């Protein structure tokens, strides 16, 4: 039986077979696929790219390549986030394939990977930096969106002082909130034009599909399933599928709703261009007193805004500047410095942030 080992590149023998993909930690893209037999040229290229450790199959435990080194020993935080996120994408894609093939979900792999992801993204609050370092542009939008919503939701759980069990439940619910889309025809999901009324009704069924899938899955609590069912419900009853109001909506669903909207509107999609982070944040701020839970949405915006100070921006008049101060009561309207001028966007309504550069 082969044994898996994390091995220093200088100790790897020519012909060793990779047991895991090798990723470029700057982009998150795969450099070498699982099962590749390493040649001298492979190892030269990996060394030049700054890859110092790989996972290979080792036939004997006494083999000198068997080091017992762990991921935590050889990777910094940024590298671990990329590594485990790519594993999470792989696991999530497997679940979508299970649904498409009519199989019941098995959560063992994704549950373990999610534990490792949470351990590495919850260590500090700078979720925007973690989203930035994982390059998921080459994967299906629904998978990428689900990963982002999972990350954002986990941080809100942390800010709400959830214990580890509830953060894990919330994160799993967020990760699987769109699992029902695996039952929606791809031509509708990827349609570049506006959906017809009939097509939109089909898409809306994904929350029912998702709920039915999750409630039949071993290891899924009712709360996790409710997150998928209710994430399109709204505080004033204007959402779907049931049109329920605030006190009837599970808190997981309220959290996922905010993160779902934020990521969907700030992402490039086949039928819609992405919007500025501040324009979306401003819209969520306005909706905090109608369709979204104000406690959750304002907490989300307040914590995100802490990491905007120092960022270069472009105003709606084309000028570029830097964010120098966040207004506590209006986090979406900071003070910016443009050349030698300071502009408080909370009082000067003439200007707004068009783009973060």
C-alpha cells in the first residue's frame, strides 16, 4: 500500500508520483496535476517558482522521503488559505456532481476540509485580503460564489461571537446554499441575456431543491438546511419561496442573504458586470432598514470597512485618491484625500467612490 508523504523538493527522487496537485500560491492555479511522475525538469521548474515541498506517494515507511512534515510546518497562512480553498473547491465540485447524478451527498471529505479552511481564515478579521489571494477565476461561477459566501458568513459568525460549532454549521450552510442549482439546467444558469419569466421561476426553485437535498443528507442539521431554503427570503416578506418575514427567517439565512447579495453584485457574471464595492455596500446599507436584517448587514459593513483605509480609489468625477478615515455611522461614505483636498463623502453628496483601485 502506498503511503502519502510531504517531502522537501531536494529529497524527491526522479519518477516519484504526486499524490496531490501542486498549486502556484500567487494565483491558486494548478502547476502540476495529481499523479504526475516528476522529472528533473519538473523539479527545476518547481524550484524556480519557489515551491519547496510536494506531496508524493512513498512505497515504504522507511523511505528517507517520509518526513512526517505537516502542511502547517511548511506553509505560511496565505499559502494554507490557498491550499485548503482549492481542496474545498474540489470537494464542492464532487458534491455538485453527486446531485447531478442523482446520488445522495456524502460530506466526510468536505467537512474535514472546511475545518481546515475555518482554522486558517478565522485567525484575523481581514477577510477581504483572504478573498483577494484566492484566484478562482477559472472555476464555475456558482462554485466560486459559494466559497466566497462561505468565507464572508464565517466571519460574520465570528463577529456575532458564535461558538465553533455554530460557525461550522453556518459555514456549511453558506457553502451549500446554492446546491439546488445543480438541478437547474446549465443553459439557464449561464444564459447571457435576461431570463424570461418562466426561466426565472425555474431558477427560484433551487432553494426548494437545495432544502430537499440537505434535509436528506446525513450530518446536516435542520438549521443548515434552513439556510439554503430561506436565503432569498426578505425581512419585509418580499422574498421567496414562502414570502415569510423577519421573525420567521432563520438567522443563518439572514447572514447568507447579506453575503450572497454582496458577492453576487461585486462579481463579474455572464449577464452582468460587477459593481463597485462601495456602491454595493451603500445599497446594502440602504436595504438594512427594509429587506435585510440591520444588525447583520451593518455589522458586516462596519467590519469590512476597517480594511479600506489606505486603499487607492477613483471618484465619480474621475479623480484618484486615498481613503484616510472611515465614518463610524456611515462606513460606506469615508473621508478621502484627493491631492491636498480632504473630502468627507458623508456630508459632500456630490462625490462618491466609483472604484477601489
